[in-house]
C-alpha cells in the first residue's frame, strides 16, 4: 500500500501539510494586484530568515541555479575568484566559476575538514586582486560546516574581496546572520531547512555586492538570472519573468511558519536533533565523517560500518521502515550514508530514524544491542 | 468573498483540478526509484507533445530561463546569430544572445507582422556564417504567429544554420511538428498551452543541435543550464540538479491529459476558440492588432476602442466579472488588451469572456448592442 515516506535526506526534506496546501491556491496574474501582496510578504520574511537589511530574492530555479545566479552576476571573464574545495558542492562552485570564464584561485582542503581562517588569510595575502571568495558553508556531501565562517568573512572583507556564501543546506537550520557576518551574497534553496518543496533558490545581495554587479554589468553572461533586472522589477513588486507561482505560495507559507517559531528556536531545535543523532550513532559504534569541531547540524554523514554497504542499509530502511536516507556523493559514493536533519526535524523523526537504523543494522548482522541509540536520543531530548 | 478567477491571460493560464491535485503528491527522493518512473513518463510524453524522436527535457526555470538555456548552450562569444525582432519577446531573445557574447544579425520586422521566408532567405544569402537563427513562433506581445515557420526552417537548414524556435506561448495549441519542420532546438513553458502552473521550461534538441553543442562545449557559459549534463543524467533517469518536484508531478499529469485528448484535437480546439474570439471582437467593431494572415490562435491582441483605455476594460472585467485579461507590453502598453486562448480553453471560457467584455464596453459608454459578440461565438461553436 502506498504510504507517505519519511524523507531523512539532505534535501529535499519533509514538507508540512500547511505548506503543501498552500500550493493549491489558484493561479494568479503575476502582473496583477494579487501578486504584489504575496511578493511583499515573501521579501520581508526572507530578510528575517537571512537576518539582513539588504535585498533577498527568490529565483525560480534549484539551489545550483542560485549558485549560477551568484556566479553569473559576479564573475566576469578573467576575474580571479577564491574557491576552497572540500567536497562535491564546492567542486561544483569551482566548475561554475570556470564555466563563466573566471580564474579560480584554488585552496584544496581535506574533505573531512573545513578551510580555516588562517588558510584563507594566507592565500589572500599572497594572491592579489581576488574579486570574490566563495565558500560552501555546509558541504552537503561531507556533513562539514565551516565553523570559522564569521572570522573568514572578516578576513575576506579586510582584503577587499566580496564574500559569497553557498548556504543551501544550512540557512534556517544553523547560525548565519548575513549582515553581521559580512556576507555580500548568500544563496540557499527552498527544499532544505526551510521545509519547502524544491524549485526555488533564494539569494541575498549587500550594498558592496550591488556596487560590483552594477560596475561590471555589461561584462556578465546572464539574462534570466540577471539580479539587476530582479531588483528593478522588485521595486514595482514584480518579478522580471514569470515566477514559479505554486512554489511562491509554498515559500510564503513556509516563511510564515519560520516566523511563528522564531529563527533562534528553529536553530536550537536543529542543533538538539543533530546532537541526538551524533550521540546515538556513536553509541552504536558508528563513526561520523567530519572532524568533530566542524560537524554539521543539518547533514549527518556516517561512515559505513565495517563490512556493510550503505546501499544495504538504505534499501532496508526504505523498504522495511519507509524512511529514506541518502548515500555518499563523488569519491564518497559507497562509503557512507547521509541523514538529513532539516526543516520539520524533531524528536519524532530522530527517534524513528534511529530505531529503524538499529533494527536494520541488527538484521544485517552488525553487533548491536537494540535500544542503545534510543537511550542516547532520550537523554538529549529529556535531559 | 474570495472566488477563483478565470485567467484569460496569455499565461499563466487556468490549471485543471487534476493537475493541481498532482502537486499534492508527497515529496520523493529525486535520486531514488520513485523518481525514475515519473521522469520516464514525462520524457516520453514530451516527445509526443513536441512530435519529435529527439530529446526533450524539463528545466526547472521559467520560459525565459528556457530561452537562456538554449542561448547559453548554443551561443558562444562572437558567434553570429540571426534574430528577427518583431515584439517584446524576440527583443528579449536578441538581448539574451548579446548577454552571452553573440553577435546578432538583425532583421527588424514591423510588429503587426512576422518575418517572411523571403526576408530570412535574403539575409542568410547576404550574411555568411550564421550559426543559428532564432525565431519567436508566437509573439506573445503582439498576437502574431509566424505562419511561414515550416518554410523558414527549410531555408535556415539549407543555409547550414541551426533552427531555434521559441514556442513558449504556442506549443500544444497550434501546429509545431518539431522534426518535420526541421527545428533543432524548441523551447516552451509549462504555464501556457500545456495548462500547467508556471515554473518549468521544456526544451528539445535535435541531432544537429547536439553535434554543435558537443563541438563547442568548452566555449559555453553555462553550468546549471548545461544541456549536456541534463542529457547525461537523463540516461540514468535522473536530473543533474534537484528538480522542481511539485511542478514535475503537475507536468506529468498535464501531459497525460494531453495524450488523452490527442494533440490534433487540442490544436483544433484552440483554433476554433480563437476563431470565435476574432469573429466576436470584429462584430463588436473592435480591431485586432496583427495582420490577419499571421494572427495567433493562442493570444488575441485587441486594439483599444477609440477613447477607452485598456486599463478601464481590464479593471472592470476583473472586478465585476472575475475574469483576468492582459494589457499591452513594451511600446504597446496602454494601446491594447490581450486575451489568452490557451490550455483548457473551450466554448465556456470564450463565451464568459465575450459576455463580460460586451457588458464592460457597454458600461464604459462604447456603442454596443448586447449579444452581438455572443451571436458570433455561437455560430462558430454550433455551425
């Protein structure tokens, strides 16, 4: 019998019924008065989510489309761009910069860890004329969060470079005060911590960001993704091109839920759930991929137990327990499974996942005393 | 009291309840087995809609994003591209080509008409090395359809150029057999004649198209919109980046409806409704913008009656009759109103719109005998 799955993926994530129902609102004229109020509400609530007084816009495209939007607006041929690579998504950023003719200043970092403020400072000291530095705050492929992000932002700005942050799998689930942390351009996706369906990217631009985009506007290779057009239309409470209306309705509702809960509460909730996952996994004798100091509160990357393939774990969890978790990506394919800890995440989803994992490991012959993980989650939620 | 509007816009259009409900399907893993079947069905049914044996893909972006996808994959810096400009959307195509570094070979055409096969032949004879010719088949801003399209395609291919067609506001509502008409790349949008919500572009690529894209792959400025990535992923029944899932569910259902009706029947239905509109409008003494031979069956562009502003007509229709029609665009703003004749269009929508228009004109002091337009629509539907 068809049942609704529990999506414990690092995106897309479970969508609250209120947000699903919002997509049923009848289609409206995106050039009419009905759209204006919707767009105003979205833009205002996005500023809250991003903690910025600058501009934030939805873009009708997926998260990677949001990164292409940032790169396409900022990176002109031969511009020098710093991109630390420490996973699949930062590698994508690097390739996108190259696709737009930028020269990437490389900073390879071990995938279990994050670029440090010292490394960034050293590279920027040595290399001159770095137009922008693009960091992936939360590497969805490795479960690594750049815990130095605030200090890195200070260093990047001190060197006169733009600070661009790919926060696709983290914004709304962990700290990221865009203005306080000197982020010039920040990108996230609808289908991660905001608990919306996939299909929208969200992008913020600071004053410094606008200055650069405006200065170089005729050297960019964008049209649909042109942020100057988006800004200009927003002043008339419109989008330059037809918006993805059902997803706008969904985002509007998801942002209202975010405001009702409060950003601080939401971040604390994600952190508590992540702690419960880590404690439970470690108690079960499993190891997690990232070094502890940089581990993510939104993506729990867990190494395969010796002799057991993640494919077997994931298949069993999906088929027997109706719970979907992700596999590894890139060079980590076949080496780990990844649990999303995003959006509506609460004790219920954490314990259901841990219980299913315990039973799955047990069935696959891994030495586990049932209840070991659940004991730990209980400690976290009922301390 | 809130009521559902009748959307008689040139997009977005009314969405059938079946398609709306499809968006309520629970989110799935886009890298899992649940997605594979969905994507297979969509790709197969898109080939039917485009009448092609080539590839057709959905792109998570609006129609203009689809044009950016075509241009970004085909147009490399300094490539010479022919773009006849005869309205707002062909002007957008021209600007997109320029944004990607292409050199536009211009062919300005009066906005009431369409580029002719002779004009195209003459330009291509004179100018050499035109890599691609991009035509807007149906100019949404003027209600002009390029009735010579099939013959133009023959000429373009004879000159060794790629034939690219922006069919955003027409595919599914009028003739466009992509293979028979030698179209190498064809773009449409979800929210027009396919009667889906907005948010997806659909794009086809021929063998010749793939050859060119592959040859020039390292000179393009695209990543998210890279069609080679899309093709490569499709061979694994995946999309390269997270798809806009609710819109994929909606598209899947909309394409099933299209197959149930049959493309030929659907096109005949659009044509009959358009004829009813034109006959009724002319009987009311109104004039339509395009020359008759190239008038569109999907966008009815109607000049303002002497002394009456389209704003007054549109406001009255929306406020009193709950029917939304569009205004003019670009230099035609304030000079016309545009009625969408797309998607679920049938006698019911045509007569409701004509009746509301008659009453509106009457209320605004235009000399009209009530029933004049309706008499004509009746003749068309019950001949």
